[in-house]
C-alpha cells in the first residue's frame, strides 16, 4: 500500500494532501479520506484504506475501522454489493478528484 500511495504523490508532486471519496466497504456510508505524506510514510484522516486481498482495497469509515481495522464485515453492509477497489479503479478515482484541486 505504501508504494502505491507513493506513486500517487509522485504523479502530483505539488500536492501536500490527496483526497479519496468513496463508500465504506463495511457500512456503505460515504467516506472522505485525506492522505498526507509524513516522514514515516503516510497519514490518513477521515477513514482508512485497507488492503483486502492482493491488489484489492477497501475504504473504511472511522467507526468501522475502529471496530475492525482489517476485515470487511460483510454482515454489516447495507447493500449487497460492497465497494472494493482494485488499484486501477482506486488510482483513477483519486486522480479524477485531485487533478484540479489546489491542496
């Protein structure tokens, strides 16, 4: 995950923060995650991105992440289709959101 996030910031060297907007993979609520580079890697605020399977990622809202920071709680989902993101979809979502934003 760290290498993936690093590649996103390399695509936007002028950015100090990257935004991800999506749905929580556990509860299906909206989640807005700010991704900030730090001296020790990356900080995430407003939720978390969790590697679920190799090459597949899930977004978690702060409440669901606190309950279980690793697993996707399928029984808690409001919809039958949980949002999962492969690297291509996750990258295109982040790129489209951040292309014209000024942070």
